[in-house]
């Protein structure tokens, strides 16, 4: 199966490995947020979704958000995504 992030990492093999993180976040038009590499959900509401990643946490602030898909390491959030903050 084709994995977009794996292909990008392969093509950037000459780049400093520290730039390639252990998680990936893609925001599509402020309506869909796709995450690879999360290590646990910590807060879930229609306005805030928080999850852990290696080295920190990610806070997604929005409106009418739902967790459309969730697996051991990936998730898809749908709604109005206003802000994504990594702390």
C-alpha cells in the first residue's frame, strides 16, 4: 500500500534526520485533519481534541469536530479546524 509520508521521507533521505519527526499532521482546507504517529487521545469534545505525540502534545481547536477514524497510530478529525498547536 502506498504511504505518502514514507515516500516523502525516502525522497528526503539527504536531509537531516532530525527534521523528520515521528508524527505527521495534514490539514486539508481547515475541514479535515489527518494524523499519523499519535500515541494516545487525551481530550475529546466538539471544540477541542488533544492527543499525545512523541515529545509533546497536540491541541486541535475548532468547531463541530468529530473523530471520524481512530486506530493505534492514526486518526482523522472532521469539522471546522481553527488552530493546531504542538506543545
